């Protein structure tokens, strides 16, 4: 099938210029002068003025403040209008659902999280978890409507493989879900644009646009929940691979005869470095008569040990717990070294449980990287903790919608009825900043 290209008519050029000016304003993160925008964009002064007037009429831009009057005449500053509308970010995790509402500058206005770990059985978890998420989203939409704010859309992060063309969750081994048409279902229910993405890719986008990876073109994001996911940015773009499924680094085989993974394989990386691996190691230590403090924290029931117990015991210096975390750091470093050799990133960002346990696992992980990664590849690579920790994915959900607005604000201009967004007028182009 031949690819169709849109020719560069005047309307297309104006759309691109509107996106350029709005993106420059976003990147500035502070009010700037028209003169500064002209210099950054390379457009002439009258064109920038016309574009800003258009963006202001749509509510994306506001005026506020003046530049330093010395020397010469002060100029009025322009900025992103945070009250242009609201963004909703959603994470459907294993045992929980999290939702945030932000303004256009991604300041969090409202958040809620529901623990679904007590849901009945795998056969009923899908319906109940979706219903939980939908109830939270309905609450978020109601709060947005009551404030009189416009809702731009919903970005959803899920722990599995996503068909981006349809917004369908194809396979989520740790949720035991397959072929769940989230976008179709939610667009019918909520009548707003919905973007569905793998949770690690969403989190990576959030770090790129909002967090520690801003202005970093080549980096790797790793997140451990029940599983281990990865998001990879190459040359400033989120890398999806041929089918859009790249980043499933948690299923690299590290130990061929290792623990059984939910994907059906053995020795996957996530079975050796995720929370399940950590709890399994410390539980074994307790059964061998070690980590007495951990036994106190879980009320004497080794099967009740959770990551929060592990982190408390680690903070108190329990030797057995620290040894278990160091072993996890070893396997984490081995995997990171492999990825550094393969992709040559300048930054590795750790999120989820990895960010919480960072002080205990990072030193050993760094030693493994120093030992195993090629010297030329590891030179200059920084391993850092996520800016958002457990909220990286849900904030990434808001970034999914924000990315589309910045890439084509024309498609998101207010409709005649501002309380509803007409889906057929919005093209989700999926472009990266």
C-alpha cells in the first residue's frame, strides 16, 4: 500500500508553525518575549505575532508580565496558559489503578489511587479493574466539568503490548489480559480522545517531557512493578520497533534455568530484579533464621512480607535484607550493561520500586555496569532515579495527550460546544518532541 503524503500548502505550513511556536513556549517553561520567540523559531516578527494571536484566541497562550525595561522599551511576555484545559493520566497496574488530573502545564490538580489487589480471581479481575479505572475517570471528568474546564483527553498506561492503531491491549502477562479494546471502549463511554500506551513507554515519555530526561535524546527508562518494563528514546524519539512492541526488556533471558516467568519463559530479567524477586530472596532469608526484624514487621507471617516491609528493614540496616537487595543490584547491573552495549544511551532512569530501593541496589548495579559494559559505551552514562517514582506512568499518561497538542494545536482548537471534544476532528499523530 502506497503511503500518502500531504503536500506543503499554506494551511500545512501554518499548522507546523503553530506547533513550533507552542512547543518553544512549552520548552521555555517560563514567560518569554515575542522577540525571544522570533529568535528561537527563526520566523519573522509579524508571523510570530500572528501565530501567537491565533494560539491566544484558542486559549493555549496568555500574556503576563513584562520584560526588564533596561535598556529600551519593555515587551509583554507570553506563556503557556495552564487553564486552557485539563489532561487526565491513568495507570492500570497489577493490583491498582491510579488517575491524575493536571492543567496544561501538567501541574497536578487532583489525584486518586485505588488498590485492587483483593479482586476475586483472574477470570473477574479484567472486568473489575476496568470498572475501577472507569469509575475513577468518571470522577475526574466530573470534577473537571464542575470547574468549567475543558477536557483535552485521556492518556492510559498499561503493563503490556499495545496495538497503537486501535488502542488495544494485546497481551499483559502479569495482568493475564489479552485483546482488551481500551481505546474503543473508553472513547464510546467518555466521548473524549483516548491514547493507550505501554506503561514503561508512557513513563519514559513523561520523564522526557516533564522529568529528569528533559533535553536528553538517547536514554533508557526502566520500571519495576510486578514486572519490569523499559522505554527507549533514540535521537529524541520513543523507539517502538517494527510492530511498536520494543522495550520488553524485562523478558530478556538472563538465567536460562532461572525462575518461571508469567510470560512462560524461564530466567527472564524481571524474575531476578523486580519486587517479586526481592520478596522471594528476603523470604528465603527469614526461613533460614535471618532478617528477624522483617519477621516482626510482617507479623510473623513470611507470606505477608511486602516491599514496604523490605524497605523499612533495609533502612534499619538489616544485614540479610541488604544482602538480598545487593544481589538484586547485581542482576540489575548485568542487564543494564547489556542494554548500554546495545543502545549506547547517555542516561538510564530507574522508576517504580527500583527508584524506591535505589540507595540499596544502585551501588552494586553501578559496579556491574563498570565491569561488564564496554568502556567506550559506558563512558558518560548516568544512572539516575525517576523524578516521579511510582507516578512516572500516570504522569506519562498526561504527557501522551500533551505531546499531541504540542505537535498539532490546530487539531485541538476549541469546538463550538466546548464541553465536548469531537473525536473526528482530532488526529492522534503520535509524533515525538
